[in-house]
C-alpha cells in the first residue's frame, strides 16, 4: 500500500474549503496529491465579489468564526461581526426568534404542551412529526413547517426529522450563550457548529477581503498542486479499490480519491462497482439570492428575517450591512432575498429584472415605500445550495454518513457528505475524516 501511495498521488476533487482542507492535511503528512477544480478558481460556495459601488455579494450571507479564522491563520485579516439577530415576520408582525415567539400566549401554550408530551413519546420520522413534537402544532404548522417546505421544495411529510435535529441548540444553553454575547458585545455562534462544542469563546467574524479570501489563503499554501479547469469525469475501481481517475479525457493512476463533488453525481462517475447505486436519487435544492441595493436603512428589524407565509416569494431576508457594515457603501443598505427553487423552474429562468420586481412588490407589503429607495440589484443563482433530507432515502443517507463503501474513496464537505455543514464543521470534519482515511490506507 505504501508503495502505491509513493508512486501515485491522492486525487482531491474540488477546490472549496473541504478540498483545500484535505490538501493542507495531506501536505502536512507528506502525502503526494493533486487537487482538481472544475472551474477556473478556488472557493466553490465561498466565492464572493465586490462591485464598483462597494457592495459585496456572497452566495447567500456567509460569516465564519474566530476559531476557524485562527485555525487557518487569518485572525488578523478578520473583523468581528457587528450584530446578529433573527426575527420571524408573520401576518404583519415581527417576533424576535426564539424568545419573542414565546411571548405570544398561543405559541407558548402550544410549545409547553408539546414539550410535556415529548417527554413520553418519540419525535417521529418526518419533519412534520418532529416539529410538532418539539414546538407544538401551532408553531410547527404556522412557522417551522412552511419555512422548511419553502426552503426544501418538499412536503413536511416527505422530509426526514433529521433536518430539525441538526439545527437544535437547547434553550438553556442558548440563553447562557446569549447572556455571554450581551456581556462581551460579541456575536457568539449559536447553532452554528457541532464538531467542536459551542462556547463563549467562539464568535462570528468576516475577512476584510471577502469570504473567498479564506480559500485563496489556503490555496496559496498548495498552489503548485492545484489544477484549475480540470473536471474529474470518472473514478475507476478495480479489484474493489480505486485505481485511477479520468480528468479532461486523460487517465491518471491514483492511490485514492477524496471527493467533495455532490454525491448524486458519483454513481455516474464511478466505474467498476455498483456500491454507489442509489445516491443518484439524493436531491439538492437550488437557491436564488436577489441582492437589493437600497438608499438608507433597509427597514428590517434584524440581520435575518424569516418569512413563513407562502404568499411571499422568499422565505428569508438578510440585511447584510446591519451585521457586516463594511460590505455595503455608507448611507446604503442591502437586502438579500432567498428564493428556494429548482433549476429550470419559473423562478430560475426568470430574468434578473423580473426577480427584482417580484421581490420589491412583495417587500412593499412589509416595508412600505421601499421601491422608491431601490437603486439596483445583483442576482446570484446557486444550483446546489442545500441537501434535501427526504424520508425516501434517509436510510441510505445515514449509511453514507459512515463510509462510502468503496476502498480508497472518501467523500467530504457539504455536498460530499450530503449534510447541512457550515465552514467550521466542514474544516474539522474533513481533517478528522482524512486522518482516518490515511490510517486505513496504511499511512
Ligand atoms: C446560502 C448558504 C449560506 C451559507 N452561509 C454560511 C455561513 O454563514 N457560514 C458558514 O460557515 N457556512 C455557510 N454556508 C456553508 C458553506 O458555504 C459550505 O459549508 C462550504 O462552502 C462548503 O465547502 P465545500 O468545499 O464542501 O463545497 P463547495 O464549496 O461546493 O466546493 C466544491 C468544489 O468542487 C468542485 N467540483 C465539483 N465537482 C467536481 C469535479 N467532478 N471535478 C473537479 N471539481 C469539482 C466545484 O466546482 C467546487 O468548487 C452557507 C451555504 C449556503 C448554500
């Protein structure tokens, strides 16, 4: 095995944070590797751009933690987030999340009743059952389920309960972290990462040069081993182990493959085994981010506003300048409207102007007069934004969490693990998984 490693590189598929974390780990362990990125730049979902007016656009709102910044040597290049809070907009009212909702007697009674029942019964297999058992039927039916359905494009009965379990931070812990946040005046991460326990020492920051500089910094350390515009088209398995890959039509013998590609394409790429059959059914949700540029303050009450009512085209609004003021010019604001969609559907194919109009019309109902303050928009379309946890393939998803089932193939990262992972979890999980992968390969 060691001979095979010495003569052949490990192939890494993808130059997002997962692929780059794997690359740095292999470099530190002196394992030869080549990182192939199909596009012309590293960063993947962490790409960001700044326009001439001084607005920055990420693929949806992105921020990291000081812990991750420190781990990649970027503490000095990051500044702390100014503020963060979430509200829910429902029938013309704004409730702060989660405590404001609990000041409403109907939601409080429903949640308390559900909690007392959930002590004796299980939380169910579907998202609908899970949310009803955790929050009560009112909160579930009016807020949690419509939001999950808008975001995923699937019915609450089709979605696995794991979608809710992934996001939960206990109320007592949340209160403790919020109190610490108030005292320290820092935006402490709550419900952000799970690989390393959340603590009062972990707060949100953002790199001065934009979120993509995180990947650029990592790439600088392994620049000579990165091949851009290089799409891995096939992974070939022989005698039950990965033997080679095909990149841009050329075959390359490899010691192993670390893939960050979306899992549903792997069955089409792999040759010589049917161990990955079934993964092609896994679905991802596409997202459109309509970034509206505005004169003056946005009119939203906090950084994130959840909008569960189905009459609105978006399910989430973010005032990015409220949390990260340096991403918008002085005297201006920017609202990012998140629209869940399918590649090719009526929203995906709508013109940028059409989407802008759609969002402004809907926002007029929430923030009268916003149209007069509009000064343009930038639309970002992301074809694979969120893995959708469907009950139909939940068993296969859980098995996939454990291993790929193919010797010499490791799948990591958000789309590679098919998990709602944020950057910090991607980073630590990838390091841990790559270590185990190397051990299994005899290194
Ligand atoms: C809307 C949204 C908001 C988010 N907000 C936050 C946030 O605030 N904080 C946070 O920490 N995280 C956030 N995240 C999550 C974060 O973006 C991801 O966890 C992280 O970027 C995933 O990195 P990755 O390397 O796993 O995947 P990707 O970034 O998708 O990288 C995969 C790379 O592989 C390449 N590739 C694919 N197939 C091939 C192939 N066959 N050959 C070669 N290359 C290939 C792709 O081009 C891509 O560059 C957010 C995600 C979304 C969608």
